[in-house]
């Protein structure tokens, strides 16, 4: 299943509205509007080995950690994240809306659907805000081009993930759950013009 413009996907910490889906872009990009409540934990430090990402704040304020430097972004502020750039972001006490652009979009969509499904099913740790270790290793093994943790060298993470993926599988974890790829949107809406 590919994401299409107007589809909405939701879990406890995000409401994602697809502006340009992988369907419309033929997998080249994914453009989404993401609403995040002010009390959300944010996105933990990570990087994308082979993709670029851009974030523009539409409403609210977010703290961005970009290659070890903290910055506060407000409405209209943007940050571009080339491949291999460690980053994270979190809302600063108020609800936020960001516009996210990811290129290429198809593999990111596959990975993001895994996070969405795991979150919707209550499988992201006791507070619902992080991957259990073996789940993370299974996903790093499945998506080496899309995700890695910030910190340890990517080659080390991928090597460790290759060793631990069979153990994760024995414990019931998968890098990719087909049911999450087939899970449809929460709703479909008529898109209004975006004000950035």
C-alpha cells in the first residue's frame, strides 16, 4: 500500500496528514503535515543513512538537535537534514505542526508504517515512546538505508543488527510486519491549502 494525498494516519503522539504521497510521487518523496501534542516525547536521536529530510515548523515551537547542536525553531523556520546527519526534535510545551519532506519516500514510508503500527498496537515500550532493543535491531537490519541510531557508528549497528536479527525473530520481533504495510489510513480528508 502506498500513501496518497489526503490520507490521515494517527497514533498517540502524532497525527500525520499526507500532502504528497508516495503514490503521487512514484516513491520519490513523501510530504506530510504532522501534528504533535505539546506533551509528546519527540523523536529520539537518529539518522537516515541514505535519505534526506526537511522539517518546517508551521505552528508552535520545537527544539531540534542537529549534529550535536540544539536549536529552537518557530513558525516558518526550517532545517534541512542531509543523509547521515544525526538529529532529533521535540515540541516545547505546546502543540506543534510541522511540514516534513523525505526523499526518497518509498522506503521511509515502509519504515514509518512499522512505527505507526507498533505504536497503535501499544508495542513501543512502557510509556509508548521507544522501540524495545530487539525490535530496534530487527528494524535496523531490515531498513539499513533508512534508519540508524545516533551515536554508535552505522557499520557497528548494522553488524550488531545482523547478528541479533535471528534472536529478535525467535523472540517474536520482525523488522517488517506485513500487516502494518496493509493497514489503511485512520481517515481520508479533503486537503486545504497549506499555510507555512
